[in-house]
C-alpha cells in the first residue's frame, strides 16, 4: 500500500516540532489541524503530493486564490492559524 504523503508529512512535522529548539509561529496542535487542510488542498486542487515539490508561487496560489474559494470561514479567528502553520512547515 502506498504511503499517504499528507499523513507522512504531518507525522514528520510533528516529530520535528516536538524536538526542535526553534520557537514555532503557531501551536503544534493547531498547526497540524490547519496543515492537514492546507496539504489536502495542495494535493487535491494543485496536484502537489509532496510539499518538497512546492515551486515559487504555489503558496501564493494556495493562500490567495484557492483557500478563499474552498474554505468557509465564519470569522477572522477561523484563519488565524493558517499562516503560522504554513510558516512552521
């Protein structure tokens, strides 16, 4: 069975975040929750399976065009974890 790249990335990110001395921009649990959504959007709408394959402009496309069309947010707090999570990744 093929490894799910989203799950593999989140597992590696969680392992790194728990062991790093670097201060995270966001909260680990909020990051993982938000990154699952972001990585699924990358895979399902931009065809990017592996975050290592991101090219210049992909994050802009994701955050400025795709995210606002695909994610329903009821208030500003609904997006408060998005940029810190992506920055941490």
